[in-house]
C-alpha cells in the first residue's frame, strides 16, 4: 500500500473512497504525527460508513476497516477528521489536529443478557467472537468483541503506509488520549503487537 496526495492506494489503484462531510476540509489542513485506533461500537461496516456520511453525526474517520479487511477512506489524510473529540497526549490537546483516525468495525464492550452477548445497541455477538478481559483503565473484567485477523492485517498495512509517508511518532488508542471517557479499541486489540509490527520491531 502507498499514499499519494494524501489518498490510499493499493497495487496502483485508489482504495475505495467515500467522502465524509464531517471534516474541516481545506480550511484547516493537518500534518499527522499520530495514528489513533478506534472501534465503531457496532458490527456493521455499512452502518459505520452511513453514520460518517451523515452531517448530523459530526463524526468521521480517515479510514474504516471492516471485519473482512475491506478498507474505505472517508477523509484525505491531510484534512482534519472528527474522531478524537476532547483528548490529550503529553502537551498536545485535541488530537484531531495531529492525527489520522482509523475505525475498526467491532461491537466493543459487551454484556451477557439471557445467555447472549450484546453490545450497547442490543446487537447479539456470536460467543466465539467474544473474549473476557480487563481494560487497562478499569479494574474488573468485561466481555469484548474480538477483532478479526483480516482486519488486524489490513490495519497493519495501512499503518505501515502512513508511517512511511508521514512522520508518525506513535500509534495510540482512543482510550489512551481520552481515558475514562473512551474505552476503544479496548483490551481485545493487541496494541503492543500491532505497533511492533507497524514499526518493524521483532
Ligand atoms: Zn473512538
């Protein structure tokens, strides 16, 4: 994968692009130094894309990655997408102005109700896609929707392209830059293995 003019390409073809209106456009360009990983909090790729296409959402991400590894870009990487909200890291406040946001399709935190694992929207997640783990910002175990290998691999490939194009300092979770307010990508996402693969460490 490669990036040309702030757009993602694979094998010399532009990756699927669906414009989100939820960006500052040309009026407030950015130079990304961070990559922020999110989950969409639901299991439908189309639902996530439709939401980010809706001006009412006032939310967007540069990339959405489906559970089958499908990648859709929605905002050019040099434009400010609206994924981080109130956030800080070190001395930096408001990570939207400094980062690329990647949304992974994942139902997020789950609860067990009448024998089913359901997310906030009440959508049932198959038991074989559920893990139990303690979030690093929490103290007791919860159920979480697992990520898929195809999605993980796709996220690595796009992050490598971002690292080789921009001066990316760190890859962070939304739960790193907005702890207490946000739990994504959560303990089901193997962040240290991910960053090692992206930055080429063994
Ligand atoms: Zn998020």
